């Protein structure tokens, strides 16, 4: 960690670092940011369920990064002699599927696809929704009318059906599935962002920055976005479970990831045919989806407590 | 008459001149006139108090001058320049405002440093680090406060930051919207003294809105009393001190404020 030059340069042991992180009087912008982050981490640590959710996500990321080292087989490596081997049989920790592919290795590599879906959706839908909602809320008048009616139209479609229509129009594939999910996921964020904006647009600190001659763009991105962030982040983490399930659902319907991609939803879909005799083929990827969705839900619940501005006062 | 002579004299070198100001809220059938035919002027370096009870329209006058309220008629002259509905960049360097509630006027997610630097960034002013440090010293806060967040500050400290922010662009006119009413009594005096000192050191012109007659008596030379959106009386502080105002509403107001004083 870089130390502030104004601070004592001999910060070596952890108690000094802690003092540096918890000081009431930060000496630099960097230190002010770090103390904020540290107090956030402290409140996350004091919330065990949120910490569990956080750890699940850290593990998901680690698994995705180190997939080649954790997997015992290639994700598409077939061995028809060992097809539908039960969990625990020789070399197949979680069993094998109908082509003799190792389910453990496929789940490990599938985590990369899940992570990609999560990251891409989280980087597009909430950002777009935030932009639409804050612009509508801040400007009011006709921009508000137009933007929110468009939002209403998108909200009126059932999510999976709209995603299906997009994928059908654009062709099946994981990229199109992600695009379809993003296109259907943004309206709730726009609604939240607009509601938040309406409550703060008449606040004195917004009047103050207007009085300094700031333009609308600067006020929206620099002053309104930070106030909307916490509720959007909470909503994103809570929605992530739903987004993973939607991606899995599209995969299950054959409209998302295409074989032989080890996408978890597609794996369940393939295992469906053997569900009665060979339960593990569909259950193992189902468990993976369950654990990751649970992780996001726990983290989202915890973040709601941590980021709630009203909670900050106490 | 004496007071009209004073008014004439003030008009001659007025920095801020308001005449026949009407302000409206709402639209169509629900359009409501909040301020009716308000006229007054503040001389350069002077301090003018706008007094009245809650809802009398005194804060609305301030917000209209600052350009935060759009629906108005009449003339607002600042340094001899008539104001339009849209304000230009020079306007923001001439006039700044301190808000009533220091708990609501500082962005809760921005450090003090960012709050004070932003006006400088917006107007392309250089050596920001020095100016921010100097501004914090000017309002009696140390530079140790620079990278704190508003929630780490007390109400009085926050109001000092709000004053520092208003001074960052070195304005000539300060609009003060009940700057002490949200503060502890012990802190109120500190802030008022700070404002009085700053006015002297930086040669500022004040337009102060308050419902507290003791505050105007301490801070201002001239007073306008507002009731239901209209100015009922303009007088000097001397007149008020001698308790000889002309208008019955003003006498009522004075009497009400004396109810506080323990005999």
C-alpha cells in the first residue's frame, strides 16, 4: 500500500496501518478514500451473512481465474467408455455426463461463463438505467415524459419472453443472450434512479452547485450519481441471482450458450434426459447455480444494511 | 421624510437593486403569487436584513435573486446590470449564497476538499490547493478538516464550510438564508461574528434573511419587514432599536420578539 508522504514514512506494522485507515483527519484524497473503504469493510465484516455471500463471490472469481489448475479434465474432453459415471468414481469427482465428460471440470470452466455474464450485465444494464433515470428525474418536463414512457414499455414485457424474442431475432448464442438480458434488465434501475433523483434534486447541496454555475451533466454525474449508487448496487446484487437464472434458463431452452460450451443452464438442460437414472448430471450444475445465486442474495442483503444512508447516521 | 432620504441615497450607489419583483409558484389554475411587488436596494458594502415570519416569502426573494426560482417578473439589478432568467458565468462570481441548513447544504458523499475545490474547477481558477487551505483558515477551520466528510463535522463546522464554499469564487454579494437558525445558540454567535468579520475583511455586501430580530440588529444597517409576500416597511436598525416603526405589523413583530427577553 502506498503511504501518504505527509504521514510518518515508517508505517510498517499493522497497528500503524490501522491508525492510518481509521484516522478522523485524513491528510490526502487517497487516505480519505481508503478510510471510507475501510469503514465499509468493517461493517461488512460485522455482518456474517453478507461476509458469506462476499466469500462465495471471491471463490467464484478465484475458481474462474484458476480454472485450468482446478479442473481434472478438459471441459470438452470426451471418454465414451466412462459415460454417465456416478460421482466419486475413478477420476470423476462429480461423475460424468452422457459423453463421458467430467462434470467437475465442466462446472469449473462454466464459472468463467457465469462470471462473464454477471460482469457484462452488471456493466451495462445498471449504468444505462442509471443514466436514463437520473436524466429523466433531474431534467423533468418532456425528457422525463419521453424517457419514462419508453421505460414503461420495456417494463411491460415479460422479461424472459422479451429476451427470447431478442435471441430469436439475433440468433442463439451466449453474447446475444447477454445482450438480451441487459436490454430487459435496465428499466427497474431507471425507475429506482429516477425516484432517488426526485428526492434529492431540490436538496440544498444541489442548489449550491447550481449556484456555482455547474452544468446539468456535471451535476448528474458528479452529484446525483453518488447518491443513487447505494440503492443501485444493492439492487444489482439482488438481481444478479435472477440474471444468472435467466441466463441459465436461456441456456436450458437452447437459446443461450451452445454445445459444447460448459454453461450451467445448458448442462442442466442436457442432464434432464437422464434425470431419473443419473441424477447427478443435472443436479451438480444446478447446485452451482444455487450456490452462486445464494451468494449474490446474501451479499445484496448485507450491502443494503451497509450502504443504507439512514443507517450511516446512527 | 428621513427614511425615504436614506432610501434615495442608497439607490445612488446600489450594488443590488430589486424593483417590483413578483414571484410565482405552480402553473395554470394553481399558480400562486409568493412575492408581490417587492422593491429594495442594498448599497455596496452594506448589509440589508429581510425579516418576516415563516412563509412570508423572504427566502423566495433570495432564491429568485440567485436564479434558483425561474418564474418571476420585475427587475433585478446587480452592479447596474439587469438580470435575465438565465444567468451567465460572471454572475456566479459576483453573488453566492449560504443556505439555512448546514446538514442539507453539503454533499454527504463529497469530502470538504471536493466541495471547496469544485467551484474553482468550474471557473478554471488555478492553485486550488492553496486556495482551499486558505479558505479553511479564513473561516476558522484548520486545514486538518480538508479531507473529512460532512458527517464527521458538527453543525457549526459544517456552516463554516458552507461559508467557505460561498467565498471560494470571491463574490461581492453574499445572500445569507437564515445562516444560524439551524444551529445551537452558542454556535450562532460564533457564526454571526465570523460573518461580520468576513464582511469587514473582504468588503462584502450582505443580504440577510432571518426571522430573528436580534440577528438583524447585530448584523444589518437596514431592514425590510415582509408579510404575506409584501414588504410592509423599510427602516434602519436605529428605528427598530428605538422601537418606533410605523407599520402595525412591524410593531407586532417587535412585541413578539420582546416576549423572549426575560425582564
